[in-house]
């Protein structure tokens, strides 16, 4: 059973994960960050050790959780000095499990499919945690470990995780960018972004109950050219928004033409 | 005070509006729809009269609420046979108030900034209702009328409403299309869309507390070219998604370059 954790990373995900483990009684023994202040800050919340030196990681932990940005994983691995049977796990959506191969005999992935901010506390209990391991016994250990944090634990392959990560880019990163565009459009006319928030919430809540293709509304779906043209014209001083508007409108129209055709 | 309503329309918005009015004791006296079945169905829920003939609208109502799609408003107006002092109001985001000019002496707009479905009941109390009127006395009447449904009533000009509608297209229609794309990407690999729902909800909930530009994460913001290229490659059999991915990624990158520059 996984009891003692060394956490490698002190960013958004590492912070939220550490706080959630701390709450459920899983012991984070040490926090590593390249930046000593970040390590100290998070360790302070957990009342544990911290370091910015990978050669000083404590050796008696049950798991080494690498929660750093994708591009930093390789460098971390190359600088670990651990016994070759230590369980090492990364938390990245887009990175295959086999990057860990050759660094230890026991490894896996622990990918919480959620967006994290350092200062926004989040309840883990309904977050899907996607796990993968190189060996059934590691999978069982990860299953139990993840199950302490969430009721939604899924065994997901590296290929499947890559697909989930891509879909998450559309439904989180790209969606958030459209919130930003909405906010800017209002700001240009001194209108309050709060006016859009109930709409934004309902748009998300709706697909809890409805297929998103069924939930689609608006001028693009109806191919309402007068409205589309008027809105494009309103964006004349924002050519980058205009371009996105055209592409997404066309994509919605095509998707619904196809959807309606499929229903025939 | 507005007590008796004639509702012109029986679609998503008309239905939800009627049910909300019915609940707060505002009397919907009659429902009109071009399609008699739709009129009958909604009138059945409200226990009121219905018609599909504009010449048969009852004449003793305090307000005639036009809740039909934008492109149908003009035709409705041209076929109304009402006294010239009747209060007529439309509910469209993208249509200016002055389309009502010449059809009556008393008119205005009542635009609830929300997405509606026929079969998804919605609480009106926090929906921003944007009102506009041709005369202060009509504005006061609409203010009181809207205040019975919502705690968030705002006097908004036609120009401002047009801007809100445009921002709503980005944050509702376009966002929902990205939910659809996410669902399709998962479906292609037989993965369950439910896995994305907590992420989608948190993405929306987050901007209740954070500026969306601050909430942005992901490969586009970091300009993480290896991930961006890998994801574009995954979309090789979906050229239309690939195109959108490229454009939105570029737009996020540009927006954050600008944002970071503005912060210097």
C-alpha cells in the first residue's frame, strides 16, 4: 500500500494533489521543486521536508510522483538517483508511460483529467483519475491510491490518454480562450463580463444531460446568413476574431449538415 | 402593471419564459404559434388559449411578447392587428428595438441572456434580463415585469445588446461546438464523453472567480510545439478539426504574447 509520497513538482497540479493527499491522510514526506521558494511554500502547507536538489530525495517513499510540465519530465528522470525498484509515476496527459522505462522496474501514470490552479481549491472526489502501470501489482497499488482521492478511477492506456488530452485541449483550453474573446468583446464596449457568466455556466451544465450536438443553437447552426454577416462586420477591427468566427461558424454548419443527414 | 400576457412563439425560449411566468403568477392568456400543435402543447401546460392565426390574438393583454427566431419577427409584426397603443416587445439579442417602430406607440425589448431548451427547465432568478423601451413609462413597466422573473435586470441599449449577443455566440455556440468536437474525438476511439464532464464544468466554474485570460493553461499558451505538433498529427483524418486547432492555438499564443507584454 502506498503510504509515503515524494512529490516532484510544486505547480498547479502538484499543489492541489498534495493538499488533497494531505487531507485524506496520505503522507507527503517531501516536496521537490527546481525553485526552492516554490518547494518551501508547498512544504509549509504540508509540514514536510523540501528540496531543490534531486540527489537529496529521501529514499524511503512508496511512490515518487512527478507532477511537472511535460517538457521537464525527461530531465527529471535523468537526474533521479533512486533504487531501481522504486515506483515512479508521472501525471501528464500527453506523455506515454514508456518514457519511464529504463529508469525503474516499477512505473506508471496517474493522470487526473481536470484543470488546476494554484489558488483555487478543488474537490478531487469526482475527478476522473486515469491510471496505467507496467505491472498488475503496480496497477493495483495505483488503483487503491487513486481510489482514496476519487470515486472515478479508470484504467486508461497511453494511447487513450493521448486522445483524452487532445479532447481536453478543445473542451478546456480552447473553450477558455473563447471565454477570453467574449470578455474582450464586452470590454471593448465597456460591458460587464459578469453578464455572460450565467450563460457560460448553463452551457456547461446542459451537456451533463444532453448530447452536445443536440444542445447546439445559434446563427451558425441555422445558417442564418444575415446575423452571421452582421456579426462578422462587428468584428472588423478584430481580424483575428473574425477569422476564428468564420472557421468555427463553417465547422458548426458542416457538422450539423452531416448530423441532420445522418438522422435521415 | 403588466398582468396579462400574449405570448407569440412556442419554441425553447417561449416555453421556458411561459413556464417561469406561470409559476410567479403572471397570467399568460394566450399562446400563438405558426404550428398549431406547438401552440396547443404549450397552452396545455399553461391552461390558456392558443391560436395559429395572428388575426385572432386577444386584444385585452397588457403585453405582446414576441419570442420567435430573429428572422420571423418582421413577418409577425406585419401581420398583427392590434390597437396602436399596445405594448409589444421582442426577445431577440441581435435585433434592434427600432424594428418595432411604426407598428405600435409602445414597444421595447426583453432579452434574457441565456440558452434555452424546450425540455430543460431553468431557474430564471439569476438570468440577466436586458430590457430596453421606447418610453420611460414602458421601461418602468418592463423593469417591474422582468424583476418578477429575475434578480438581474439591466437596461441595455440595442447596440450594447448586439455586442452581448456576439459575445454569447463565442461563449455559448462556439464553446458548445468544441464540446461536440471533444465528444467526437473520444467517440472515434470509443472513449466515454462522461470522462470530460468534470473538466468542462470546472472550466466554466473557474471563470466565476478568475479572469479567463489568467485561467488559460495548455500547450498553446506555453507555445509547447512538440505537443502542438503531436496533436495536429493525431487529427490527420479530421482536417476540419486540424484547421480549427491551428487557428485557435495561434490565437491563444498571440493573445498571451500580448497579455504578457501588457503586464510588463
